[in-house]
């Protein structure tokens, strides 16, 4: 009964224009993280371990793992923002809009990006 509503051409163009630079910037920032930080991301978001389980592996309390995750997410966001804003000459408001659009429409696969990094460092 219902047909999908076609996306507006302007929005499709913006998504196409920003998706690749966004993915590239995110991947570059992810690659620049410390090995422990990338490993913690992989354990939590790819392997599905809890903060308690990661804490056991590192010999720390789960609160420490939660703090690490917050710091890692913050670093990913701020460094991606800085890199993408510089490359695309975006204002803070434009960056926020681009980020919302890209995150809602593109596949930033942490699993794939982390696997690529592990493969390239082997």
C-alpha cells in the first residue's frame, strides 16, 4: 500500500558529499588511538563484553573501564570534529549537522574498521 518516500535530491547530494570524508576522518582518528583504547572498543562494541569482563582482563574495576570508554568516545568525537572541520572548513554548527546526518545514514562499522587496523599492523 505504501511506497517509500523518495529522498530529496539536495539531501541525497549532501549525504554523498559528506559520507566519505566523515568515514575517512573517523577511521584516521580511530587508527591514532592507543592500542589499549582500540582493544577496549573492540572488546565492548564488537565482542560484546561488559565493563566487568573487560576490567577483569585488565585487572581494573569496571568503573575504570567506564571512565576509559567515556574518554575514548570523547577523544573520537573531538578529534574527528577537528579533522573534519579543518578539511571541509565547517563551522561548529555545520559540523553538528553533518555528524547527525552521517551517523544516521552511513555505516561506520567499528568492527570492520578495527579489523582493518589489526590487519594492517600485523
